[in-house]
C-alpha cells in the first residue's frame, strides 16, 4: 500500500513565494474601495486584457468571431451585467438559452451584446465598452414550444449574418461556446460556418490569469478568511450547519463580495465522512468535526474555494493524525512539483494512490485529492488528478491559478478536508490562501 513517510522532510518553505515579490505581480491584498494614490484593481485594464486574450485565441484557432451564450463567457469577453435568474445554475427553471448572447470579432474591439427587453437600456448605459442590441432569442430549450422557437429562428439568423457581414467575417469560421446540435443545424442551414472550437479558444484564453484577475482572487480569499473566522467563533453545540452558511453569506456581502446563496459546504459529524458536499439543518454536537468550504463566495465574480476543518470542543488523537496527513498532502505536491515549466504530472505523482482509501481505482476517489483551475468558474485549467494527469500531463504556466484539495477519514466515522488556492510562479508558487494548516482548529465552548 502506498503511503507517505510522515517523518520525511519535504522542505516546506523554500519554493513558496513571499508576499512581496519583484516579479511584477501585486502581492499586497488591497482594499475593495477606490483610492487616488494606489493603483489597485484596474477595471478598465481587466476588461481590455480579457478581450485581447480572447482575440489572440480566436486568431490562433482560425476563427473570425465567437458567439457566446454562457453567462460566464458573457462576463469574460464582454464584462456584462450578470443576471442570476438567467444563469444555468440559478434560474427558476430550464434556462431559455438565447435570451442574451454576445458576438465578438477579431476585427472589432467592441463586442456586440444582445440583451432581452428593456434591460438592454441599462446595459448600454452602464457598459460603454459594449455595443448593445436587442436579442432575437432562438429559445434553444423550446420552453415556449417548438413552433414558437422555430418562428424566431429567421430573425436570429438574419441578425447574426448581418453582424458577421458588418465585421467582415461572414465567410470565416465562427466559434460557439455551447454544445447545441440544434444551434449547429440552424447555422448550417443558414450557411454560417459554425464550430464548437470556440469552447477550446475560450479555455485557452482563460488558462493564464492577468494581474488584475489574480488580485480579485487575493481579495476573494481575504473575504473567505473573514468568513472562516466568523465560523470559528460561532461553532458550538446546537448551532446548525445552515446557520454557518448564513453567517458566511453575511460576512461576504459586508466586505464587498457576493455569493451564490447556497454555494457552501458545511459538513459536521457523520456528514464529514464521506464528505456530503452540501449542508443541512443538522445541529452540531460536542466532539463533531465541522469542515467548511466557502466556495460560493466571489469577488468581482472571481470564485473562491477554501476548505478548513474545525472541531467542536477538543480534538482527539485519530483526528489530529488525519489532519496531519491531509496537511502534508496539501503541501508536498506543491513544494516538490509546482513551478512554471513543470507539468501537471509533477504534482499528481505526489498525491496518494487509490490504495490509501482502499479503493479499486483512481476514479472511485478522484475527488479525494485533486487540483482544479479557478477563475470566473470553479473548473478552468489546470485540472489535475492521478486518474488522468500522470499519463496525459499538460504544462504548468506562470500565473495559472488553481485549487489543491485533499481529504481523509479518521477511522472513527469523521473526516478532514483542506483546500488552498495557489498561483504558479517561475520558481514555485504563491499561496493565495493564508489560513494556517499547522494543526486542526479547536472551537471551545
């Protein structure tokens, strides 16, 4: 059975970036307000660099334009207002894809954002970097009925063809950012050379983060740490998992962040192993493990994901040993494998194998030790696991940002999970999450 030697030295500090660096990246976590004497997050630069990176990838992928429907891509390319009720995860029912969309061409710096109804006037007023027009919604989900959806298609096709001609790319390949056989057929019938390669182009654009994106995530982590501190103070017998979610939501909004509402894990007692990955109204009891993931907290829509493990009362030897093991899994792959020029295999090989959890293969425990890229979504590049990264590695690049998370049970029915956000640097990594993992956090009552 593959196990770590708990006594082996693994040089925990030498490859970690200091808070202040000469690499040209802002390592200070700034406030969330404006300030005349500091250049903090430069929103205009943030918007421009995201568009520039998108254009570079459109050219690389031989695309004349990209048509975006996904909410996250409207934000990345167009910096548009986010409408929660029209997002895939938070709508009140099936999302009527096509009620808003964005067309961006290599021949124009100004994306055309198509908005439904009177909201278009608000978008145009608040976002002068966009050309805002009304959407001719193709209603791809047929929620209005098949005949209604078909009746709008000619208007939609005429609008897109007219704009492609306006940009001078009518005969070029056009990327789309969703898998939709119906949409692809609509374009084929209209003589538009559409391709799913738009998805790859956007993944490539988002792979390496800009200085302002990184600072957004630094601030997001600072908000997470304030939320975790509030949780630490609140854990006591009788407090419910759902109460802690309410506390974290409140802290996030007070400090200038936003949340996805129920996007949190609070797993206590038997819910902590195996990890239930949600929260309930269970009351915390003395001797319960409580681990928390504030993954719903965002700053400027840049997401966070930040597990820490607490104990209601005093920790016991088995849970301390489990915590020590997980803390080692958090740092050793980074200290030994993380730097620009290495590959994802250099990190994955330091994760424990399936035998550590008595599992038959890596697929059965793929979430127990994993890294996932972070940005406007929780799953950008790189995505690292022993299941695929050992045989199919990809390069680690400077200013990639990803989460590393690991977990294990204590053998008595409860578990430990930790998670950290890191930025890849030339010589190692910068740890964006600063809550210590030296020992499990006890919550006396």
